[in-house]
C-alpha cells in the first residue's frame, strides 16, 4: 500500500542536492536543508519511496493533502534520561532563586527510581515518549543512570529498549551514596560486573553506547582519569562512546571525548580554545551536542554555538530531558533557545536537531528514497515558524 502526501508548502529533506534554490534568504544554513517547495512524498512499507515537486508526483494507492503545511524530518532527540521516577520540581524552584546545580539531586531520583515498580517505570517512560512524539520527535536515545546498582541499571536499560533501539549505559552517572567513601570500587563495578551484564548477550544487546558524567567540579560525578577508565572499558566491550562534558565548568571531558573517538560530547557549555580546536579536528567523528534546555533550567550561560559552527564543528541539538537539569522534552523549545540565545540560524538549528543528532546515533536523517518514513508536520508554512512561534504547539510527528 503506497500513500502520496501532497499539500506540502515546504519540505525539508536534509539533502543539499535537492534544494530548489528558492529558500528563504539570509539564513546561512539554508543550503543544508535541501528545501523543496510545493512538494510531494510517496511513502510505502514504512519507507520513503519518492520525493519531489508535487507537479511530478507519481500515482499511489492513497492520497493525503496536508493543506499547505511544512514537513520536516522527525526530530532525533539524541540525549535523554527518560527512565526515572520521583519529583524534583522544588530543586528547580530553588535554582531560580540562586541555588546552584551540582548533581547532588541525582541521588533523589535514584532513590525514587529504585523504589518504583517495573510497571510504574514503563508507564512513565511511555508517557514521556508520547509527549515527545506530540512535539515532533520520532527517534529518541535513552540513557540509564538512575539505578546505579547492577540490577537497577539492567532494568532501566530493558525498559528503555522496549521503546527504542538507541540505549546508553550510564552507570557512571554519579557515584552512589553507598560508594561515597570508595569511588574506585564503584568504577570497578561499572567497568566490571555492570558492563559485563549489559553486554552479556552481545555488545549491543541492551545498550549501543556507554556514557559518563565527566565533571571534576561536581563531587558526585567523575574526573578525567575515572572517565577515561569507564570509556576505554566500554569501547573494549564494543559500545560506542558518549560523554557528558564541560557542563558545569572547564574540564577534560571534551578533549577526552575527541581523543577517544566518541560519537558525541554533550553540554559543551564551558569551552576554551583547545576544546574548540579538538572538536573541529574531530569533525566527522565526534559531534558537539548542545542542550540549551539545561542552561535555561539551571540559570547558566548558554554555550556559544556560533563559535563552534564557525570553527567547523559538527553541532547537534537535543533535549536532555531529565528530572534535574531540564524536565522539558521539547525539541522546538531547544531550537527556539538555540536561535534566540546561541547564535544559530533557524536552518542550522533544525539541521542540528535532525541530521546532526541522527549522525551522533549512527543514523541518516534525510527525506530520501529508502530512508524510514520518520516525518513531522507543522501547522505553519515553513520551518522558520519553529523558533518564530516559540511555545506554541505547531509541530507533531506525522502518523502514517
Ligand atoms: O545531563 N549531567 C548529568 N546528568 C543530567 C542531569 C541529571 C540530574 O540532575 O538528574 C544532565 O544534565
Ligand atoms: Fe544528560
């Protein structure tokens, strides 16, 4: 059964070869988007079968007219922590009146997550994934990291795997309280029995990546040497590498991620010149994933996306949806912040939240024949409205 989508005022393909040259002027990222105006798409068997101008569209079994809306690739949210229970809204309120974030609140979520039943966690995750889809996200990465025992980390990954193949083992989120006086023993647990169990049925059976909160400024997170130990063990076990780096201050996370060939280093809030040079040299391998919802929600300075893009760094955007630093699952919100506060053009921000975030998961997110039909539709005629209509629910995943 094939379906012809028409009435697409503007189609973002992320395929520069397709651009029709009439994109809105003055956006230096436009060439990236491969925009086709008055477009049509044929979908068959869950895949894109044809893309082009509506005037050239082939026949199909069914037709759906989208009424002059814009269609974009579904957002790829490449950084989330959706498996958690409990409520930390009071911590957010305290931050708004000046209490700094230091990662200490993670222990509150760990206690609540350990106490929750499988059914409760499953329902919480399903609700959050549905909330994301309603805002245009069609692909999501989910990390563990609120279990921090062998059984609780495995449980988090199993529940995440039920909703996405893109799962990340974050046993090295923080050192749990019961190991506070013996950090080395916890690193041994993460890199030994936990990692063995995560990869027991093959290197990507429960997780495709490993991550570490590399943040020497937090008493709870991991320093450069500990992070290297975790990442090297994960890599030896066949996992791709991701890093939480340079979130709370300058530090070794970004350079370590680039040195070890991580797919992504996330946050990148505090960067010095050597970090930017390392990221530029790692172009094509390591993506800098910016998470502006975190700076919003922790009252921190925003990362300088313009500086990174101008240096030639691959920049992605993601939500970091988590109970502590950003309980927002909204990619449109991240795009609006990136455009308003971080020097990204609307086109660069959309590309970052689709094509580049996809690349950090080893995916291709173009609207092209043979690609999965993961699309989102806007109640608006162009992608510019994503940031222009900030806070208005104009984008949703397209149900086909
Ligand atoms: O990405 N930085 C570490 N982890 C999360 C926050 C986790 C929490 O506070 O619960 C983050 O910001
Ligand atoms: Fe995170």
